[in-house]
C-alpha cells in the first residue's frame, strides 16, 4: 500500500509539474509576442488564424516609444529568418518614425504568395536588434505551390465571422447538410471541406480600416448591431471590400446608407444589394439554424463562391503572355548571338594566331586575346541594346464601375510588364491596390520576392526579372471625382463634357428615356455633340450583371463589353473606352511602350446602382 501510495503521489507530482511547465510555456509564448528594446516596445496585435488562398494577409504591429525627448525610426520586417523555394515572399517590411512618448500602429500585408519562416525583425535608428518578436507566418497561400493552381469546388471557402455571430450555428448548419469535416476556427479544413469559418477574436471596433485585410476572405459575416457599433473607417473598408468583388452577409434587419446608392433585389431568402463587383446579402427573417440546404448551396454558388475564381487562376509565364501578350516576341535572338559568338571564336583563335605568327609577334597574344574578348562582350551588349533598347513595356486592361453619385470607383484588371533589364526601382502601387501574381514559375525556378510598405507598396526585389514577362491581377476601390457631364445644348442636341482626365476613344450613352447615343475621339476636357443611334434600351432587372462579369475571365469580359456594349447599357448610364490607365497607377518607370485600355461603366447621379 505504501509503495502504491508513493507511486500515486509521484504521478500526481509529475502531473502538477507538467501543468506548471505548460503554464510557463504558454505564458512565455504570450509574453514574447511583445518585446522591449531599450525605450521601444514592439507588440504583435493580430495575425491570420487560418488557411487562405488569395488576397492579402494582415499582420498588425503596435510600436511604442517610451522616450520623453527623442523620436525613433523603427523598421519591422518579417520573417526574421526566411527560407523557401520557387516563388515566395522573402521579406515584408515597413519603416515609421514614432515621436516621443507616443505609439503607432502599422500593418504589414503579405501578398498572395507563400512566406516561409517566422519572427518579426526590428531595426531601431539603423541598428538591427538581435532578438525578434515572436510571430509565426500564417497559412496564407501555403498551399499555392502547384504551377496550375486553379479554383476548384473542393477548395474550402474561407468565411470571417464577427465575434457576435455564432460559430456553432454556421458550422452545425454546414455539417447538417454536407456532413462534418475537419475544419475548425483554428485549423485548416481538409480538401473535402465545404467551408472554413474563422471566428474573429476582436470586436468589430478593432477591425482593420484597410479593405486589403478582408481581401483573403470569400465572405464576411456580421450582425446589424455590428454595423452600427463599428467605426466609420471600418465600415468603409468593408464596403470597399464589397466593391472589389467581396461578399458581406449581414444578419438581422439592416438598410444601406443613402450614399451607397444601391437598390435591393430579393431572392426569397436574402435582400441583395449589389455595389461595384460585390454583393451585400441581408437576412432579416430566418434564423441561421433554420436555413435549409438550398440556402447553403446558394451561398456557396451565388454569393461566397463568386468572390475569387479568377484570382486563384495561376498559370505559367509563357501561357500568361499568350493569353495577355505584353510583347509579341520574347524569344532570345539565338541566330544573331550565335553568329557573334562564332565570329568571336574565329577571330580570337585562328585569325589572331595566324596574323601574329606572320608578324612573328605571338607574344602579343597576352594583350590581343583580352582586347578581342572585351570587344566581343561589348558587341553582344550593343546587339541586345539595339534589338530591344533599355526601356520596358507595360500593358493594362481594366474594367471600372464609376458611380458618379457616390464618387466611388471599383476597378479590376490585368497588368503586364516586360523589361530587357531588371528594373532597379521595381514596381510601385498605392495602398489601395491589391496585386496578385497571375504568372508564376513556381518549382520551375521561381524567385524570392520582397516588398516595402513604408510609403507605398514597393515591390522592390524579385517581381520583374530581365527578359521575363510578369503578369498581375489588380483590384482597387477608391474615391474619385472624374466624371462625364451630359446635357442638351442650345440646339437641343445631346452633348458630353469629358472630365475623365484622358482622351475617350469611343463612348455610348443612354439617357433616362432609353435613347442610345454614340460618339468617338473626345479629347480630355473637350465638349462634343453625340449622335443618336436610333436604338432604345429599356430598364432591365439584372442586379447581378457586374457580379457575373467579375466571376469570369476579366480580359474576355472587357473585350465582350467593347464589342457588344448594348447588352450592358442601362438608362442614365454610359460606357467609355479609354486608351489610358485612368484608375490604376503606372507602376513601372521608364516604360518605352504603353498599351493601356480602360473600360469605364459610368452610373450617373439619380440612378441607383443595380450592379
């Protein structure tokens, strides 16, 4: 009995010791997420908690300067130690100056590429700190390793739930009709999973004010009370997420603000409000636990499932240039280079030796060989320069929904680059643009890439290589004041004033009565009379039209709108074709050849956006 009792006491002591060690471990893991370096404290505020497959992942960082007199320039970067192969993110960094006795919250965004490694590195006033802050890179795009990684019905949809929304109601609803799967709020679902519901750990008032933070989710679910409680900047970020093709589901009764300029469509279960390329679905009647299978199926196919199909369509570099050519011929001029090398071999060898032997100056080989080599190298360099020049090529094709009533512009497009030399300045985009690599080398020999968020999105290393086309999907939502003004002149003819800031190649306009007008070649700032075509277009109940355009090939959709604009026109709306990039920045400097085409769908004041 004594021996058994001693064993029980020993087992109990071991159990208590284990609990104590676990407590210390988890306590240290929590504490190490915040580290102090002298008078500077760096804390990790938030990070993604589940697998996502596209868009950007956000890492929130709180920087505190405890000094009462001195400012500190602080640079944070992740991962602290990086590794990987193929196309991957090697470093994401940002610098900020924090004043005396003040704090600053900054965000690091991981573009849709894998990022292996961990830890948050810190540099204070130019001095790198030895110890990193604990930060494990997320599962964002961790599975995007296949060269032809495409959207598939088997991919789980990643849905963000606010803290006030019941995770169990949503998970039980899916399990009831589709069977349980291994997905959870903290673990990635299996390949057969239908949904991956991610429960937010913070209040909606603490949510991000950048729409990029939500760009990796197929849907966001909040309650009507959440919409009232969240800050205006957070609410705007969610609306921008919707305009860029996202899906927002609101539980309980909710009405959109008047400035959204959108009207509802009812499908029997939800009131649907289409804005830009996305949709807001409002359920104010049936509780989530009472939803039928048709509701869950409709959410997957018609709402959540339409948020990302094009963005997950990754293809090879050659295929991308065939689909969206930025330069017609990307082959190496093998014949010319072969002739140069052949001439070099003949001259530096037999010819050089024969001439010097005749002159009995074979000792001169010591300087003629290096000289001929230098001349040959310069010849190859000059040949390449004459063949392509120094400057780069760029192409953009985009579709923009410009709501003149709300001064909101939602844009999607494809941007391609080609440079004979690796551009030293990289690519530069603003904070509102989501950039998704369309063409990847992956395991065929990809590149490590870096991005600096200090003043803008600076894709500075690895994004564009010499003589290799680079293609990207772009999304952006922004406030813009460009507009077209229509009205009748003194003779009663319809005229238009071009306030888009760029020349219009072709323009179609439908007035309130449905009459169609057309004109061409309108200079920026110019006023021109439009010709009535004789066609009449009636209002169409097609609230989903731009949502459908978003879920298909963006290039094919832009070409379809240009070739068949009448199918997309509505009363009090217009379609303008512009040979310029009006709503997307020109990200590459020293571009020799620009091929830009913008399809702009304008919605005039007094017209509710029907999507």
